[in-house]
C-alpha cells in the first residue's frame, strides 16, 4: 500500500468513527459542517478597520543596538565646551546608565551637520542619501523608553512589555487586519548584521495563535529553507498528500475546536502556495539596473541591507501587511568614530533607495515606514580600554533618542520634540514607546484600546495599559 493510500484509508476510518460517535451521543452534523466550513475560510482575510485607515502596510527598519542620535539627527554643539570633562552631578543624578558612571567625561560629536530640504531638517555627514528625503520624513527627537538594556528595550518596542512571551507588533497588526497577500506570509522578518539581542521574540506570536507569527525569509536562494520539494516528489504528489492531511486536520478541528489546528491547516496551504510565489519574490531579474543600484546592492558594504529593503518593497507590493527589516551592530560602546560610519555606509543608501522607490511607485502613500532603534546613546563617553583614547564609545540612553517616520498618514517635513542642549533630557513633546505603538495602530485604522486578545482570564493589548495617539505625528 502506498503512503497516499494509507493516509486516505486512515481518513476514512477516522470519519466513520467520528460519525458514529456524534450519532450515538445525539450531536447533529451541523456542528461538524460549520467547523469544516470555518476552517476552509481564509483566517487571514483582510478585516474591517475600526475607522478609515491611512496606511495599509508597515515596513519597520529596526536598527538594533541603538544608533547615536547626537551623531546622526540631533546636533548638540554645546557638548564641545564640556568635551573631555564630567558634567555637574545636578545634571546627571537622574540618568539611567547601563555601564558608565554619571562622572564619565563628555564626548562631543565630531560629525558635521547640515540642514536639508525646505523644512531645514538636520542630518549629519554620515547620512547624505537619507538626508535628500528630509521633506518626506517626520523626525522625532523626543522618544523615551523605560528600558536601558537591549533585550528588554527591544521587547518593549515590539511587544509593549519588557518580559518575553507577548505578541510582537507585527503579530498584533496581522491579528487585527489580516493580510492581502494570498501566496506569502502576512508578517515577514528580514535580517542583516550579526544578530539581535531579543532574537525571535521580535517576530513571535506570543500567546496569539501561531498563525500570526512572523516568517523569516532569506535574501538569497530559497526564501525559506526546504521550500523546494525533495527529488522525486512532484507537485501533483505534494498536492495529494496535503489534501489528505488537510482533511484529517479538519476532522480533528471539528472534534476539538482548537484554533492551533486551524493555524496548522493554513500554514500547510500557505507553504504549498509559497513554493511558486517564493522563488519569484527573490528573482530581481525584472528590476531595472537603476533600481538595483539605488538600493546599494552593487556595493559590498550595503548589499545585504539593500537586498532586504528591495525585498521589503516587493513584499508590500504583493500585499504583505508587516515587514520587519532588522540591521544589527549599532551598539557602539567603543570606537564609535570608526564603527558608526561603517554602519551608516551599510544602511544609508538602501534606506534612501527604498523611500525613492516606494514614492515613485505610489506605494509610499499607503505604506508606513519607521526607522529607529530600541533607545539612544549618552552624551558622555565610555572607554572599554581606558588606555586607548581613540576607543571612546557611548553608553545606552533611553531618555531622549531619535527615530523617524515616513509615508501613509505621517505629517512630513517636520521635527517633533526637543532635548536639552546636551541631549540629557527631553524638554518638549516626550513620546513614550507605547505612544509610538498607539500611533502606528491608529494610522492602520485601529484603536489600540480596542485591539485586544483574551488570555489567561484578561484582555491584553500591544500598548499594555499605556499609550496615547500622538496627533503631531499625523497629517
């Protein structure tokens, strides 16, 4: 007996047993029909929003490790007069510091800043390409996080809580909105650089059904490992095997009502459809030479991030709801003057290429783009090797860091928030991580207070018990 015949026989046995059990216990067959019908409907079909949405998709450019805001977006010339000297205790007594002491010497930025665009937005000399899009960006200089270490900071940014086990932002978004992508995952994670502190927690479904977990795609070869059939397995044979598995799972679903079984059915079907959609996704042969070049794919240093950002554009173009594009390595506790230019060379051109490409294709009007890390860096120096004066870096700084947003529903060409002249504290428009999350959901047409999931006896949400929509950020 072939494997397929065996599975089909097992299905028949299971169906007969189920029929007898339901008949003997007086349960009608309508329940079975209803459950089977529900399982055949797409559980990720697009859903009605709470109110009209400005954005349909999200691309979050996560710069893991915490970029230095005062070397990129928030110039602090007043640091020059304190360079090499400690600040008075009255200025530093309330700082949360991970590794240095409040008496650490100030490190003035060597970067040269210039104003760009009609809005006059500040960028350092390390970001010449992104700076050309100043009038398309909303710069936020007053972000604040409760976390001052990487893993909890990343968890807070993406799950609203510093303890693991909660759903990530992309999972919440796909839970609330579903997806317009039929042959690709609703939530995709792309990685470049050495890796993130929080790892898979950044795309975890937490306690939501596994249907909403992010799918990690590779930027070359098969987007997902083992996507291709092994030798000797034809498409017809694969389809027949999946049909039998689906039928068995539907019977099991009808018996238990377990939503994880519905997730399993959907995952098998999506994997089958991705066998044809996946390779086409990573085939850049139809992209113009100018497009490939604009993403920095022809340059060794920017190839990895550029490839992922071109993939991100192709993903949202095909209806994927949330793309998390992570680039790690921004944790500059030492040699920041040498290391920061390298990271910017890896990311600046691809970022500008993505913005230009989205705008040229009309996708920026419906795609929300966010750039930022889990927190910022201190104005004081850190020396991992005190004997080497060129080894200076910066410690973690959760109070007063910078991010930017662009695209659907964002009020572009403005700078929101202000830190003091040394970059120690926020002086205007403090924005908490939960406020950013609430605003992102609002732009997607969802009220963060109503996007809830009941677990262990209470309702949970991305913003936990916090969060307010920041009207200044929105057009």
